[in-house]
C-alpha cells in the first residue's frame, strides 16, 4: 500500500466532513501552487504517436478532474503523459445543485451529476494563452451549455471550438454525459453528423484540421454504436474516447442519480473499447474502471491506443499513474 493510500487518502476523505466536491476543490488549489512541470515523464518504451500527436507516455488525465485548467502545471509532475481539460461550454455555468459528487469507497467508484460546471470557453482560452505550452499534449473536451436548446447545439460547440482553436493538441466532442438534459440525443446520426461537419468546417476556416475525437457512452447498444461509428468514419474524425460514465449500476447499491465511474464500469468499458476499435479501425482512448496498472494493459489489449484515469487516481493516487505507464510500456 502506497503512502497516498495509507495516509493521504484517508485524510482527504475525512476532510470537510467528507464533502467530496469540497475536497476536490481544495486539492486543485494545492496542486495549482506546485512548481510548474518543465519535462514530461517518459521512460524508455513509453512514447508513442497517435492521430498525429506525440505522447510522452500513453496514460492521461481524463476530463472532469481539472475542468478549467487550474492545475495544468502540476499534472505532468505526477506522471501523466497528457491532460484533458473540460468539459467546457460556450456559456459559463454553475452546474447542477449540490451535493452532486459522491464517493463509493467500497466499490472504488464515484457517482457524479456535476452538469458541466465551468467558467466558459472564453475564460479557459484566456487561461491557456497566459499559461503557454505544456510539456505534454493538451486535450480540450467540448460540451453543450445547459441553457442552449438542441437546435442551437452546433453553434454552441462551434463557439467554444473557435475560441480554443490553436490551444489544444486535440478536441474531444462530449455528446455522452448523462448529466445535461438531452445531450445524449446528439449521439444520434443526424445530430452528430451536423455537429462534426460544422466543427471540421470551422477548423478549415481557422487554419487547418486539428484532431477531433468523439466521446461515447457505455450505455449505447452495439447497433447504436455502429450508427455512431458510421457518422464518425463518414466525417473523418481522428479517434474515439470510450467511455463516459454510465447510468447503469452494475453490482452497485446506491440511490444517487448521475453517472457512475470507477471499477464497476471496467467490464463494460472494455467491451465498448473492443467493439469500437474493431469496427472502426480508429485510434481509441480507453477510459473507465482503470484502478490497477494491469487494467491499463487490458485496455490496450482490447484495442486502445491511449488510456485515461480519473476515479482510479482518486482512490490510488500518483502510484497508479506510473504503474499504468510501466504496464503499458511494452505494448507499442
């Protein structure tokens, strides 16, 4: 058991009366004060190039941990080979009512119904310009503002993309969060085709293509995933992120609504990664249920080119990051 698991995690989980979101905010403030990383963690055999981007190692921080990029200087120090900020929306928004983040330690899981709380795309763009380049690739996750109806979703995403163009190594289109009403309807063929087509056209008008990935829900049927992949292949996206959180509760007893992440999601996340990698041939970022280094290895065996951590990092800390890098080094 690491020092983090033995001493730091119990202290964090007790802090602020066990309020998970308050602890999250406090942790971000501490990390934001750390000296900025100047180099990436890249042991021999870890580096790889995916959708034209050079990654010093294949283990990244998933979106949601640092939505507004407040601690971007710290994540490479902890071993992450890339970082994804967001999900960011056109309009700044507070998200859903609190409490909205719940740890389930007995399952190594988290339920959240955050609702894309963030300071907005304009604020994130200003922060990234002031920060300057990182030693690792930066992904930017885009979502729809809650106040924007589905009929205005395309322009909502395009506005954020326009403001952030040139600041990210890739963009992730989040149409799969369960916590914004109606958002998952954007995974339907007609909506998704219009959205992705508009983003590609905007990129061309701004200076040229940039890798665009689509983040998919684990709750889609194979048929629905197939339809989604048809759109992605037709439009020419660079890759897929599989998966987002689930509204299902596999083996978990809780009354809290929201998206479930962590260890119980692992079997379904692997199934989706295996399916989309095989059916599309596109690069896949595997995320969901990685709580042990060998979980990352299994993701790559299922067809993922890269992996991301979030809930596993909460429960196991920095040792999981470097352990996952070590487990995937030979899988080039």
